[in-house]
């Protein structure tokens, strides 16, 4: 009997309601593709400047239980929360039994990172975070990283969700790993467009909003698809 494919995407961030919208897009994309999905808000509140983590559990059969297990992808909007999601796992093997893929912007949210030290307040830089991830990889932890620079695309920050989801969908397709559920491109676009906030009574504006979100998704998908390196690379820079 073939083992059931699974996919759980953990969404940690310094967030607001936009991140909850992204989680709904992910779940709806799975439903549009004929899978079952559940959204688990693990910690935090959707508020400006507050830490938030939402897991989206996608399965071939009905999702049961109120706690997500076996995270496969971390969709981090910045390196700080991406690192927090990996490093705070008490048991890496149990938390990520199929390994973990971190999809993240290079961006670092400075105010949240201020920590106490004998030299006074400080925060970690992008390069310091990358060294921390590389150290875990060298120690044998099953970690893949797909990193992007969202700023170079000159989109508004609120569109980062559609972009990162494009990266994840393309990554799943390119990996061809039969342990994971792959989200079809068409179904994912439907999931995004079904949940994009729109303005009441402004059809022409809403049409532009939908088109922009679709274009941003396509940009993220293309950025991952055009990566010329090996499929087995542990750190992919797009």
C-alpha cells in the first residue's frame, strides 16, 4: 500500500492580517486541487509588530486533530522568524521527519531582533543568520533553503505572500519528491484570487488587484523555475 503524500507549510512572521490571508490562500489552493486542508494558528496574534505563526496542513484524506505535525516547508517572510521556526524545535527529527525546506526573503526585521548582551543591545544581520543555517546543514541537519530578495522586484510588501507561494509551488514541482503533495499552479492561482482582499463597489480596481496578485505569483514561480543549479543544492539563491 502506497504511503499517503503529505504537506504542511508553517508560516512564521512578524505579522498582521495579511499573513492570515496568505494561510487561507494556501489552504484554498489545496482544496481547489482536491485535497483536504486545515489551518492551525499556533501562537501569537495578528497584530502590527507581533509574532505570528500559522500552519497549513494539507492531506490526501480528511485532516484530524487540532495540532499540526511534521512540518515540511517554512514560509518565512524574513530570516529572523525562519531561524526561530527551525531553531526552537526541541526535537528536529520529530518536528521535521522528512527534512525541512526554508523559503525566505533575505530581509531581517531589526526591531524584533534586539537581544541582551554584555556589549549592549544588538541584532543579527542577514549574513550572521545565513551562517547559522549553514552551520546546521554542515552538522548534518536535513535542511534546504530557497532564498529570494523580494526588494529587487519592486512589489509592495503586502504582495510577498503571492510571491513566496509561487516559489513554493515551483519548488515542489521541480523536486519531484513523491513524499510531498504538490500544489498545481492553476489551483494555487484560484486559491490566491479567491482570497485577495477587494474593494466594495470598485470592479475596475478589483480587476487590477487580481491581475497584480496573479502576476506576482507568476514572478515568484518563474524566479524558482529559472534557477540553474542542481536539484540537490542545499542552499538555493534566486
